[in-house]
DNA sequence: GACCAGGCACATC
DNA sequence: GATGTGCATGGT
């Protein structure tokens, strides 16, 4: 049982997730900021407010007063910092690439782009990688709390590994393939939301891992 | 009422 | 480098 076996199990159980749920590359960026430590349900409300006001476009966000933006994204929580983060990341994209499409088209190295994104305040590793993978379509594996929780509970990884160690572990264990990277992370989130809540000690009820204490033995 | 959700920056040691 | 805290809404 390796990481691809687990992927295949998840895929056959849940089916393709077709992430990220967004209509444009910029909408992915917006969602990536708004969903920081926030349920997607609440992010949807905030994005719907922006959509209704025709604001899901870089320059329109920049033209919107901070105060107004704050009211619109309120359902997503942390609205004071998130409204500023949204403006900051949008300003960076517009100033340097004109638009998210422009950023997507640029031919810079993946890790160079990653460093640029990480230099923006409010963009940490997961947010940067989410943007790289789902908005810019660059092959990088996204790690989140579900990934750490699920795979450490089942003994696949040590619980105290840092973000990039987990990321490179996955990247070294599965094919370097954009669609697999996209789908795998989405499936992990789906599994986490369904069966691996914070408090359930063993992903109780999880049909895939039933009876498994350890998915991958320490020897490999 | 407590706990949680598709994190991050910053302070402190 | 590890650990702790503030940020805030809406669902269970």
C-alpha cells in the first residue's frame, strides 16, 4: 500500500472532485485567501457577495474601498485582515503581471514564482501552493491540516513534520502530474471533512481505512 | 456554550 | 526552530 494506492481508493470512493470550484484563475486567488482557517461554506457566501456586485475582477477589487470590501466578505470571518490581504495580493498581481491570466502565462520557474507569492504578506505556504496549483496550473502538491492529521494518524508520516517536508514526501511518492496533484489534495479534503474531524481519534467510520492502524509500514 | 473550519503573522523563548 | 496567540463568522 503506497500513496498511489491510497489515492486510487479515495478516487473510487468519492469520485473526481474537479477542484478548484471557481470560474476564473483570479477567483481561485480570492477563494484561497478567504478560506484561510475558514469553512468553505462561509467562503461561498463571501464570494457570492463579490460576484453579485461584479467584483470578481482584479481592478474592481482594487477600486473598491477597503471598508466596502470588508462588509462584503464579512461572512468569511477575519474580515479585517482578509480584506487587506485580498487587496495586497491583487495589487501585487496587477502591478507585476497585469492580471492573474498574465501571471499564469509568465514563464518563470515554479519555485521563483513561489518565492514571489510567499513575499506577499498574508500568503503563506498553503495559500501560495493553492494558487500555484489551481490558479496558475503549476505542479506543486498542496498540504493542509487534513493532510497532516490524516496521514500522521495512520502512521504514514510523523506528526511533527514541517510543511515542506510533507510536501516533498508526497511529491517524491507520486507521479509529477498536475491532474493527480489537483485531485489528490481535493480528495484529502473531502475525506477529512467527511471522516477525519479533529476530535474523532481514528477517522471513525472511514470506509477506506477501516481496520487499518497503519497504512504503510515503517519499513516501507 | 464549546468546538471547529480547505492559515497566517507576529511575539517570545 | 518550536510554541503560543489574535484574528471572526456561521454550523454542529
